[in-house]
C-alpha cells in the first residue's frame, strides 16, 4: 500500500503519484542514552555529519545501501546529511533513511519531506 501525494499541476490537471514506501511514525521527544553516548534527537539536522567511528553510519534508499562512512574517516572530512537531502529532493518518491549503529545505541531516521529526517527507531547498540 502506498500513499498518494499531489506532485503539482501539469497542463491544467493535477498529477497524482503513488509511492511504494510507507511513512513510519516519528518517535517523539529525545531518547537519552548513557553519559558517553549522549542523546538521540527526534529529528536529524541536515548539518549532521555521517560518521560513526566505532560502528556504522549508513544512508539507504529503499533498503539499498547508498553510502557507508569509512571507519577511518576524520570528522572534518565527513559528509553531512545535506548531501543526501539534495539527492533525495531530486528523487523523492523513495524511502530514504539514515542509520547510526553504535556500540551502546542505534538510531534510524526516515526522510519525511524536505529537510525533515525524523527518528523512527532506536536500539541498544551492538555491544
């Protein structure tokens, strides 16, 4: 089941597109982790750096891996979510996700429109 969105007007008619992905509900508020991990915000800023250090930072489109941050990446060299937001704006009819898999916490964000990456899943991490 997809959802129907109005994608604009074309030659005096409204174009309707049906998406094949499901918009998952946003988890409300902030999820507080341990003192070392900080908190998981309810929304990810497009200024967020895609970097994990020890763990994984992933961008997926329809469950297909688009980008995985290298393990030896320096903070200053990390891509921001804005790069993938720009890609998603050009191809919005897909399920875009940002996943952070760390030793003591996990967070998964789904794109719900322009500059709107919302938290949809949290986990305890892999350690």
